[in-house]
C-alpha cells in the first residue's frame, strides 16, 4: 500500500533508506493471520476452563478439605498465561513488514520481543517475483510473495501479504525502472506519481559500473549452465 508523509518519515528514520529514496509501498500481514492466532488461543483457554469445570464438578473431598476454589484459580491463571502467550506472537507479527522503495526491497522481521532483523536487497538484484496462494489465501485475498535473487543469495519470502498481485506489480515495475535508469545513466522515478510530477536523479558512475559487472556475472553464469546442460558427463 502507498504511505503517507508521516509514515514515510518514520520509516526513513528507522530503516536504512536513503534520504533521496521514495517509499513506494509498505505491506504487512493480512488480518486472517491474527484471526488464526487469536482463535487458537481462544480454543486453548476454552479447553482449560471446560476441563476445570468438569474436574471440580466431579470432585468430592475425602479429607474434609475442599480444593475446588484452588483448582478454579489455577485454571484462571493458566488461562491468563495462554492469553499472554497468544498476544505476544500476534504483536510480533504486527511488527513485520515489507518495504519497497524505488531502489531497494527491505524485509523487517521480529523474531523475538527484544530483537528484530532487517534485510535489504537492491532491486537490480531481483531476478524473479512469484506469488503463491493456498485455499484460504485465494478465499480472503492474500498470498506469499517470493523474491528470487541470483547465485547463492537467500530468496526473500514474506507470507500472508494482502493483495499480493498488486504488491508484486509494484516490485516488478520498480525493478524495471531502476534497471532502465542504470542502463541509461539516469534514475527516473515514475511510480505513484502523475505525469506532471516526474523528475529524475542522476546515478553515479560507480553504481552504474556495479550494474554492468552484475550483468557480466549473469552472462557467465548462464554460459556455464548451458555448457553443463550440453555436456552432462563433464
């Protein structure tokens, strides 16, 4: 989705995004992810309470002591722990996001309460973008986006993205714009702007040379693959 000025400033301050980079979209997990998390937590709490009621209703003190209030209190405390255990993963998921700029792709993950992980990929290194939807994804309109990278680099995978086809289109168009800019020596920023508001930024020669080196690397890798396919016994 597109971002407002306030969100843009916040992301620029928190993430490794250049001051001249424009944020084209920010994508979080679909609401169905949170429904699943809270539903599982609700089922667990319900199971504990039902078990506690059944145990106390059939409980008969044999020594004159009645432990039913203690058992019910224990069930309530366990239910609170389960509720907290449900809220934590829901919060962790809410902190994760996929950020697309006109130069890079950033994936923000929250593996724990006190630790986060930010991965950054230049759009010029994107080789393919695909979308996978399961039954519920097709039904509710979300999917998993996989961004493939060259060589042995790790692919970027972001799950449960709302309207994944639109997000994929933004990534592909941003990639094509950057490649065209690097090939021509300029960087036109055309996404999410009107025709009257287009402008361009010069790309420095060192960055352009990196792109040329990357193209040569891809060509050599393709030649090696073809040679291996044509000579399987080697």
